[in-house]
C-alpha cells in the first residue's frame, strides 16, 4: 500500500466552510469575546477569533500570548511562565527571548557550551576558542 501524504491544513476555521451545517463545527466560538465561526475566522487549537489574536499579539500579556514575541500559544505560555518554547532556552528552560530566538539557548548556557560564535551562531569550536567567542568571519568584521 502506498503511503498517503498528510495535508497540512490551515490553523484557522474558515467561516465560509465551517458553520454552514449543524453540529459541533457550526457551534465553534471565541473563548474571549464569544464571536462564532459564522462571523469571523477562529484559531483551531485555542478557540480564539482573529480579532482577539491580533489584540493579544500586541499586548504580550503572558496568559494567551508570549511576553517575548507575542505568539499566541496558550498551552506553551502556561507551561513556561508566560513565554513560548521559542523564547526559552532548550537546555535550562529559562526565558531569554532575544538571545534564544537567535541561537536557541540562553546566554549563560551558550557561554558554557563555548562551541558557537556569539555573533552569527555558527558552530566552530576551534575558531571560537582562538577568537574569544567569535568565528573567523565575525572576528574579521570587528
């Protein structure tokens, strides 16, 4: 049997497709403001309407949206004390939005590893040791 490819669908419930019939899909609504799927698109995984998502991304309050980047991911934000997984260090789990977005680790863990360039993030252990934390390319630029 041939494997079927999974289609990657939209993360939004579309009012043109959903809400026409009866049943579970016609009754979806925003958990913050109460708008139904018939009125506006709703985010599938968190039941938030498009208007509320835009508002939350601007607020960055830490309940629904990440305090660092504003991404709306309520489950991740609750697990990581107001931050999404992209804004937290992969090793220790501490939030460091600016540095973790660029390198994937917080600044202290990045320094402990000592294998990647501070500027570009390229893994070059010998160059980093020789140039006090920078690869040859970034050291030449400075």
